[in-house]
C-alpha cells in the first residue's frame, strides 16, 4: 500500500515548466510561453497515467484528471514617474493659503473698525485735527429739534480709538470756560473747519484751564 502511494506521488510531480503554457498540447511538447501569456491565469487539466493494471491494487489502470491553477508575478515594465518631473508637478494640487481662524478672529474687530472709518471719510471730508488747533464746528443738536449750531474752540486733547476717536474742545461761553467731548466721526458733526494752528509741545493741553484768555490771539 505504501509503495503504491509513493508511486502515485512520484508520478504526480509537476515541473516548474508547467507555469506557462496555453493548452495540454504545449505541456506535452514541453514548449515555454512568453511573458504576456504567462501573466494570465490559466487552468490546465493534465492527464497522467498514475497506475497500470487491473482493478485490484497494484494491477489496476486508473486515469485521474486534476485541475491546477497557476499564478505568476510577471508584470509589464512601466516607466517610473520619478524620472519625469513634469508628471509630479501636474499630480500635486496647488496649495491653498489661508490664515488660521484664531488669528483672523483676533483682529476681526480692527478690520471692521477700519472699514467703518473709511466709509465715513467717503461720505464727508474730515480733516486731521491735533491738540492746539482752533476749529469751528457745525454741529446738529438732537435735543434742539436737530437744529445746526456753530461752535468755536481749541482742541486740548485727542484720543485715537478708530471709529470711537474723540477730541476735547474748550471754548469760552459768557466768560466761562466750557469743555465738550465730541466723537470725531459722529454723524451729528456736519462740518469741521480749521481756523488756526498753534504750535504746542504737549499732547494734552490741560494747563489752558487755568488761563481765561487761551483763545485770544
């Protein structure tokens, strides 16, 4: 029994040449196929005599057909894209530049404030006033039925805060010093006219409060 099994195993061995073939006739003739046909998956049904004899053990003649599935790793050579720099440039998408949201959100109020100031400047002319300037304003008073009044005074201070920029105007009313804090970009200010420019060395002219004749030339 063991000798019969050994004989079957020895006759069922298939050489490495069975990997590439087209048909059973090519296997019988021992022809080798090219790489194109070897790359395909093919099924072969070889018919090999395993035993010769009668139906009894050792004397029977049996023809066994077995199906073998062969694979190959042969591939068609393809030109590498590393050697061609133009291919890499076309494959890489363009980089989209954008700022981080936390950085943009941190300065969003400054951007909106700057846009609002530019919009106000397009509506009316607003001159650059500094401390020491004697100016004349045409101011609309909401409490007085929105009548326009004219006031004149000297700028003693200015606070820059974008759209909320303010300046302090000091004037004399019946011999009494009166100070008004006015927003520079207020819609109630219809006109700003510079009458004179005095040269000063300070940014805050609060010392003029002790002088009654500050507006006299």
